[in-house]
C-alpha cells in the first residue's frame, strides 16, 4: 500500500523573519498573536488561518504564494 502525499502546508516564516531582522516576539506583537504561535508556524506544526497568512505576507511584503506552499 502506498502512502498518500502530505497535505501539510509548508511555510517560509522563519526565513523571511530572519531576513527582516525581527525576533519571534516582535513579529508576534506586530501580528497580535502569541510567540508560541510564531514558534509553531516556524516549526511547521501550525497552518495559519487565511487572515493570519495575509497579515504575514503583508508584513513581509511578499505574495502569499511566496511564503506558503
């Protein structure tokens, strides 16, 4: 029996955060989420809501498609 491909959404939140030079806490404050949410996103343990994904892409100045796949 073959395994089905994972439908998990991958993101580049950590990569973009480090490029911009902001801490997890600073990003959390700007987005009005907890630092634990940012940690979970960066560890690929949490798929954000559409609203949060849009706020992330706006903050980093990239298209949603560039940040998530």
